[in-house]
C-alpha cells in the first residue's frame, strides 16, 4: 500500500470517529442546563426565605401604607397617598430625619479615627493584646437592651455619673445628660461610639492584617518614618475596609432604634432631640394605633435606606466591586 493510500485511510478513520458538531453542541447545552438546574436547586431555599421574610413584608407594608388601619381586620379605609403627604409635611419627621443624618455623620467622624488608631496599636506585637481585643469587643456583644438600661440609669440626674462628678469635686459639670436638648444628642453619640467602635476596630484590624509586611519593610529601608508609612501605605491599602465599614455604619445609623427607644422612650426622645425615623415610626404608628401610617413611615425609611445604599455602592464601592470581579475569558 502506498503512502498516499495509508494517509487517506488514517484521515478517513479519524473522520469516522470524530463526534459530529451537533452532538458537541448538545453536550455543551446539556452541561449548561445541568449547571443551571444545580444553581437553581441550591439557591431555592435562600430565595424562598428571602422572599418570605424580606420581599413579602416590604410589599405588605407598601399595601397597608395606603390605608388608615388599626392593625386588625382587613384594611378598608383607603386614603391613598395621604399618609405619605402627612409624613413628608410633618416637622416631627423632619426633626427625626435630621437627627438620623447627625448620627450618620458623627458616627463616621467619631468611630473611624478611634477604631483605626486602636487597630494600629493592636496590630503590633505587645503583651496582653488578646485580652485588650476581647475587652474592646465586649460592648458590641452586650445586647442593646442591657446597654440602654445601664446607661439610662447611670445618666439620670441623680445617677452614677453625676454622683461621681460630685464626689471628685466637679459638681459644676453635673448636667441633665438625657433631658437637655443641647446635650442629649451628644450623650447618644458617646453611647453609640462606646457600643460600636469595638466592631469597627475588629474590622479595621482584619484589614490591617491583610496588608503585606514586605511593603512596610521596604518603606522602612527607604528611611520612611512610622507615620509616613501609615499615611502613604497603610491607609490607602486599608481604604476598601474603611469603605465597607462606613457602609455598614451608615445603614445602621439610618435604622437606629433600640438604644434611643430604651433610654429616652417614645415621647422623651422627641423633646430631648434624639428621636429617629424608627422611633417616629413606632410612636406615630404602633403606639398611636395607626398601623397604616406606621407602615407608610416604614416604606419611607426603606426607600431612604435603599437610595443611600445604591448611591454609596454606585459612587463609593464601585471601584472595589469592579476590582473584585474577574473576567470569564481566561
């Protein structure tokens, strides 16, 4: 048999054994359908839970917000957008919204520097570092109810704080920490900082531990000072962690309820200047027996939080999220 005949024979055999293009496409489509089915099956429980406990309550709140409803029986007194008109025109709600904005800004201003400074300290080798970490994190672990009751008792006019000031000869600094409108909001900020800066510190510390030591060593070899290293290397690389924590802090401040409600109550919070949108919702909705109005306030609070979250993700977190994505063409 000639060489040309042998080559032709091998090519013919290869053509017979090679799978048809339609079969290959069928196999690819089959694998894709199986992957889609697996993803759908695994994500179905989470989607059911999310839809039941998040999406459905939001839709129900939006529905009840169009009624004047007492909280029992089917809603029949349809008022349309009247509840929302009252909310947007109520000076009490404006004051609560303003207090939320103050809490958002002051939480970032007060907690971030303290948390970063303590995290830098705890990131260095030192004795008792583990114990200090635990002690810093303890206030965050304590429930808001216990923290609120404790601070409420200590900060009363005849409470432990004023009593301590009097005993150490600082009677002139005694004040109505909870009822004075000029002091109450700052009292709240001190309590919030004490309660949540431990959480911020742990997050910052985890971000610091992800920064390679080689960068610090290289900068030290180039005779950069400690503060130059922190300013030009540590803080820029800690940026994504700071932005994530800031997002969590902003959303938490917009939805703040428990500490204010426990310490000041539903009515004192407004007169003391510490009311929030969440306490306004409970006071004007549930406590007033107007659950339809309360649901409308909840919808407004949800929309404000959603707009803030989407705007923050669009303009602040966009670079971090885009950097975390990988292309699928590799």
